């Protein structure tokens, strides 16, 4: 009976266009006030997840959560969407409560995604450069060695903007990024194409995390092996690596493999990246993913070092709300794996407009104008593709 139901659903929703299939599914789901997450892990098929209930505040370790999707803000408040229905958009495999699914398409293909609140104004270049200079001054007179001030950019969307098309384009343009659309009644709609994994635990119990920092514009004429990095960028990345190592030592875990740093491409940018791997079965640490998630967030790559004074300074100098930017998101306990990413290169969507977010790591050697330019490059990661 369920197989017959699924085949009818596939027939009604599936098209030769990924964009149209997503639009049909999302339109039906949001008309029914269902929360949805559409995502594509690097190297994997795009997935569509829906939950008819409200997003639930997380109050237990990720290892104990039902299969679903995690969405957390910068302050570390996390919400969980249960995978009531999960659809593989590449091969049309459907799992979950098929009784939730309709037997026909709804409406005329117009997806009215959830909107929450109003867009924030853009941070001006002067405001951001003043914030960077304030960080440099504070670093020179305190224990701080790095701070990550951020900005918000208001953007008017074109009249023919399609969120489903934007998702598809980002998947095609950035195969190594985690690409997602999260649309919920509680928090509105966010589009993300992030290069930074926070934690990953696969079905074999292999845990991974990464230290990603340092930013340059990608030059197709220069091999990644030949990219030159400044002392400031090298030290910035080393700080993030040391932060991860210190967290591992904090829980007395020394059986890890560190690889890197190496230059990696992330869309129109390049970064320095190191990866850290732990066999949770060999180390008898089955809950390492949840433990490290709590210890790492917010990482020094999105906040600074030492963490607490960096957090306090950011509160003083930032005039906007980060919301879910520099939080984390991703599927949990799906096919025996959990993959959580830092919510970078993201935008919050409104009616005809969007807020993009970006930041830069500030050290004693930072130049305010160059840091502003870096944030513009990061915003263009999305803008160059979707419009």
C-alpha cells in the first residue's frame, strides 16, 4: 500500500526539472504549514525533508535525537526538525510517514516560503572598518589575539528570483559545499552554501572536523599548490587549528590524525584548511560528536580567541543581529551519519529582498579596508551565482 502511495506521489511531483520538482514539493509543504529542509551534502544527492510539527528546542545530545535536521543560531540555541518524510530528489526514493503526502500537486508552482520579521539595513563600509580598527586596538591592549567582526548586506532580489533555481545553481557551482534551504514557520527562510564542516560522524564511527581560515580570491591561473599566503593568514589558520587541538586535549583525547594545512577552493575563494580525524570506536568515545559540537561552537573562525573576551567585544561593536549566521546546521542521524556545518555564506530571505552576512578574522596585523574587501568577496559567493 505504501509503495503504491509513493509511486503516485513520485508521478505527480517528479519532473525533468530539479527546480520544478523542488518548487512543487515546497509549495505543497509550506501551504500545509510544514517545516522543510532541502540540502545537498558534498558529493551526495539532494534531499528534501519535511516535518509537520513545530521545530523542537534541542535539550539532549545529538546522538539521542531522532533522524532529522539541526538548525542552530550563533548563540548556540538549536532546534530539531524530525524527518517525518525524506525524499531523495535524484532517485525519488521516499521514506517516512507517506500518509502525509498528497496524491496531486497543489497550486500553480508558486512557492511562498516562510518569512519572519523584516530585513536589516546594510552595514556601511565605514561602520565595518571602524569595527575592525576597534578590534585591532583592543588586541594591542588586551589578551585578545583574534576577533571576527561581521556585517550584514541588504540586497534587492530580482523580480524573477527563484529559490529553487538558486539552490540548484549553488549545487552545480559549488560541488564541495554544503548547500541548503531551511524554511520554517518559526525562523523564516535561509539559503546557505557553506564550505566549513563543524562535525561529521559517519556510519563507521569516524569523526571529523576542520580548521578553515585565511581567505584569498580564487585565481584560476594559479594552481592551489602554488597559492602564496601571508604571515597573517597562516597564523589565523593556525589559531583555529590550535583551538581544535586544545578542545581535544580538554577531553583527554590524543588519538587523532591531523592533516594539513593545505589550500582548498571554496567557490570564488581559497582558504587554508586542516582536518582532524578520530576513530570513535577505537577510542571508545561514541558520543564524541555531541561533545565536540558543544565544545567547538562558536569556533575561533567565527568568534575569536580567547573565546569569552571575543564574544564580549563582538557584542559591543556589532550593530546587527547575526541570528542563524555563524550558527550551525545539517542532517543528524540520517543513514547512520551526522553532518553539521557552520552556517557561512548564507542569506536570510524576505519578500523581494534578502540579508547576506559575512565576516573576517581580525588580528594585530589586519588592515580595515582589506577586511572590508574580504567580506564583499564572501557575499559574492552567493550573489555571483543566484543573480
